[in-house]
C-alpha cells in the first residue's frame, strides 16, 4: 500500500456516533501510534496493545478533550481500525482459527482480541512511516479533520516532533527497523511496568511508579514538551523524582541528552520542591555511555536475559 492510499483511508475513518457526539477514539489511537513510532517505541512494525500505547491514548484524550464525559476503551478502536483498512490484526500463535471464528461470529472486541497478538500496518506503510518524519506529519495532519482546532499543532508541540524537516533515521540513530536490541528494550519497558515491585528500583530503593491519582503524573510514557518519558517514579523517603529512560538502540549522547532534558523539564515543573534523578536502562553498556551519564549525574543500569537489573558503576556492573 502506498502512503497516499493509506492517507485516503485515514481521512475516511468510520466513527461511532451512537449516544452523543462522534467519538475521537480512532484518530487518537492512530496519533498515539505515530507518537510511538516517532519516539522509537515501535521499531519492528508490531503495534502492541500494551500499557505504553494505552498511556499515550489516555493522555491525548484528556489533553485534547478535557471535558470528555464518556469512558473510553482503547480495545474498541484497536479492533475496529482493521475494518477501516488501516491495519491487520495478527493472531497469537495457534489462534488463527479462533480469530477467524470470532470475526465470522461478529464477536465483541474484548473477546476477539483474546486471539490477537498485535496489529500491523498494511505492507509498505510502516516502512514509510518509520523512515520519514514528513510521512508521520502527513498522517497527523490527515487526522486534523476529526479533532478540535489546533489539536495537531498542540500534539506536535507536546512531543517536540520536527515540523519542518524530514527526520529519517539510520543505523546509527534512534530507530533501526527490526533491530533486536530495540525490540528487546521495548519488551523490557513492559516488564518493568507490570513487574515493578519485583525490581531493585522498588524493593531496594523504594521508588514507586507514578500514577496520576497519587502523584499527578502518568508513570509511563508521560507526555512532556520534550517528548515522552518512558517511566517516571517517586521515592518518598528521599523526596526524589526518578526519570527512567530505556536506551532503545540510540547513540549514548542522544539518550543522555534526552534524559537531561526530561530532568530539567521536571525541575521547572516543580521548582525548589524535590530532587530529580535520572536513570538509563540499557541492554548493552559501553564506556562512552557511562562517562556521558556521569557528566549529567544519571545512573546507568543494565539487565541480563532473565531481566535481572544491576547498577553499573565505574564501568563494572555490581549486584
């Protein structure tokens, strides 16, 4: 599928108009997916219905529709964007038959998605979006017809998406399509989100993942003016905020610079109140990353294939 054909489908989304205004859920979900591609969260083409995507979706709904009165279920647009020809739902291993049966019977989204592993754009679309910042911007602007005036400009500003240049990525940049290290770190983020209390960050350091209800901030993929923070925690015993950033295949200077920007943003958000610390989590750690992190007082953590986390000090990982 060409990008132009994809854009025509984006501009022809069918939206739920029952019991009130047309629901913005499909456009918001697509915008959230574009944000994940921009940030390097989606590098292999798989669109996972996980906590990271839900966090983007929920924040966009609140920021663009602060008075929205209805409960939003991300599973509905995730399932029904297939009907619009935007993407295909991929069955779980051994579940192709049950997915086909669920489709044939018109099963509800929550039931059908039990047989789904992920979604994938039509062939050629993800490659175009991953390679070109201008392509990503074209999709966002195609979504503008569904959203409040100025919403796309606000969204682009929130994530600091380049608006006047093509941000193509290469093997040395933030995005490497199909890169094993980046895919693994995306799965590590999901593990940390789900199993936080079993990690040394919680057990040994007493850091709690933030929640909007308790801390006023999302704990995952928190949208800021300098892109979205992977994970945000708070350590009440020391009155410290902790910004966690996964390396995701990026050069050392890029990830250190990004976490420095997050730390400075949080300091301006809460001037003189609490300390702000940064932590970089990476599968592969080199001397350059350690030295760069030390310069901005960020700690570096690594993990093994069993997802055991260790802090790196002086180039050596210590238990």
